[in-house]
């Protein structure tokens, strides 16, 4: 049962949830009047890093097939 807690599939779900939460945070920050450019750059950089992690976990779950 504990192995399921650390499975790549579960990690992928967690990363996708975190990415969605970050998207929502960025959207709400853009809607706020005093826009903090530094905070926005950091959030977008973190979102990009999460996207990269998601891609790595997806490749781990389903590796590319040779041509």
C-alpha cells in the first residue's frame, strides 16, 4: 500500500494539481490592481518548472517508443 503513495502515477496527479493551483494563483494575481512583476516572474518560472517535471514523470510512466 505504501508503494502506491510514491508511485509515478500519484506523483503525476500531485504535480498536475499543483500546476492547476499555480495557474489559478497567477490568474488571480493578474486580476489584482497593484501587479508585482517580480512575484509574477517567480510564479511563472515555478509553473514552467512544474510543467517540465510533469513531462519527465509522463515519460517515466510511458517512455517514448523507438521509431
